[in-house]
């Protein structure tokens, strides 16, 4: 007689881990970063018994396979789109790990490879990897522009504790379509700059943005006013860049706090430690304190646009309003039901910011 055994019930720890991953990686965030809707919902609803990163890796592998098949047929547009969907899937695969263990490094290398393969095939956008000398190492960035606008005002896009580089391709493409040059910067503490270059975030991060503008000017020949767009914690970095380098004439802060402190949640704490290259909250708090902006002591001549979501669980409106005092030319755009960095209004948000940067930098 054959008996049917029920599948094992996920442990309490597995359920808690999956719940934490879902909180950090909502479907709206996955769509914002470029995942296909089916892939995003499949990953989000995958059973806790299957490791998150393995599900995401399988989705990436399927997209990559489609990309190679499309390229072989000559369907280049499909190949580019599938490589970028694979990039996004691998992005969420590596986000399952907060520290720099080898599996995270391997996944991140793979996602950069997928993004590079899309760049090599793209006939409508010029996407170029940059290595920017900084301190004893180098910053990694991606230059995104159209062939029609090889010399145009640059906008440096930067993320925060867990969103980096190619995750913001859609923002970069929107800027490029508007005649601007986008620079997807992985600042110290982020992405390949940290995991392969060994650079961590500290109060000298402002010079990383200045070094980026220097290299972009050398590469494109453009030396006029520039923009900077920071998402989440990166909004603070963007604002600091605008305060310390007068070449930044326009700054968008999207979901940031001007005076951050270490958060009590395990995942956030681990991400902060990895970003800063420390292993205790006291050291983290000291470095974060050195990054604070405190207007009116800190000021910029740049125009400042602050974005706020009324449903943001991480940043309050009052915390965001501090950035308005950095500039005499500041404004705030609020989405009453907006999630953190407006994941759930990503298309409209990107259009609003893209149009704003065009008005600030191309109408001069």
C-alpha cells in the first residue's frame, strides 16, 4: 500500500525570512527596476521552501535564454529587452543577501554581464561602462545617452543602501530620450564599486560625484551645468553633491532623510554595515553623522525637487521637507498614496522628474 506524504511545512524562520524579503522587495519595486510582471509575481508568491535567490536566478536564466534565441533570429529589440529583464531578476536575486558573501558577488557580476550584453546589442541607446579613478580604486558607472545627443547635460543617478546602478535603467532611458545624458553611478559602498573595488561610504563621498563629472566631461566634451538624482538614501548623497559642487545646477531628492541613523531592523542594520564597511552600530552612527545635511548651514545654488510618498513607511514628510531649505529654488511633489520612492507611481514619477531636469538643464 502506497501512502501519500504531505510536503514539509516551512519552518517559522523560513516564513519570517520570506515575509521580510517580500516587505523589502514588493512587486511594485520589481516592476520599477524592470522585471516582467509575470516574473515579479512568480517570485513574490514563490513558496518559502524554495530559496528566494534560486527562484530569481531561474527567472533570469529563462530571460537570458530568450535573449540569446532572439539575437540568433535577428530580433535585436527583443534580445535587448530580455537581457534587461534578466538583469532585473538577478538584481532581486542578490538582494536576498545583505553582506558581501561570495554568492552575492557572483550574482552581481552576472547581472552586470546581462546589462552589458543588452548594451552591446542596443541600436537606439549608447550604454557605456565607465571606470572612474577614485582613491586607491575606481567607481563603476554606466553612461546612457542617445546617438543623437552625444554631448548633452549629464544627470547622475544614484541609489541608496540596496538600489544601485543598472536598477535605475528606466530612469536613465527616460532622461536620454529627453536629450540628456544619464550616468548610473555606483558610489562608494554600492554595487561593484564596493564588492569588487573595495570602496565604502564615508564623508568623502562628495568627491566621488565630482570625480564622476570630471570623467564624464572628458568622455563627452560637455562642461556645462549638470543634474543629480538620488533615490532613497541616495537622495542625501545627491543633495550633498549639489551642496559641495557648484556644477550641479539641479538636484532631485526622492525619499531620503537628511539626518539618518542606524535602523533597528536586522536587514537594514546589515545593509548599513556593508555600505559603510563597519561591523557595529556605534561606528555606523558616527559615519552617518558625518553625512548629515543641516540647512541653513548647508546651502546650494541648485534648483531642488523633493519627491514624497504619503504611504512611505520609511520617510516622513517632515524629514523630507528639510531638503527644501537647502535652496532658494526648491519645490516638493507629493503622491498621497506613494510608496517609498514612488514604486507604485514609477512611470509618472520618472516622467515628472525627466521633464523637470530637461527644463532645468536644456532651457538654459
